[in-house]
């Protein structure tokens, strides 16, 4: 996965906006105003921050060298994934979906209904 395919995939999700709340080098993907994914444009290798269930976050860090505690995020709920080719795109899309779903589940019912 490259940054362009990451961006395109995030934007396929219902209700998602792409914003630059932390300056021109960091792109945040939000659903109903809540961040579910971040990437930094000025880092090599390319990496993404994704929200994750705490138990799953720990498991992924143990299983994959490219998954680290979330950089500049709550390390219990966020992972940073270094996109180094070791994780297949389909798996990365599953992790993006998981992050999006966690955020959607936390939204008020009325807002969630608009996203279905």
C-alpha cells in the first residue's frame, strides 16, 4: 500500500473527511469529526496511525515488527503501522476498517444511523 491508495481507501468510507488539523504535513481522516486514521507526509518510510481495540493492539505489536504503539497518540488505543511491505494490503484495509468501525461505534446513535 502506498500513501495514495491509503488516502483513496479511507475516503471510500461513508462520512469521511480528509483534514489537516495538525499542520500541512499530517493528514487526518475523520468520521463525524472524530479521527480514525492519520498519516504524516514528511516521513520515510510511510506510516499510518490507526485506532485499535486495546487487546488487539497489543497482539498486533507482538506479532508484527512494523506495528508500534501509536506515535503521539494514546498508546493503549492507537498503533503506528510502518508501511514496509511486510503486511499485505488486504490486511491493512482490515485494520483501517477496524479503526473506522471503532470510531463509528462510539458515535451517538443518531449519527451512526446516518452512516449506515
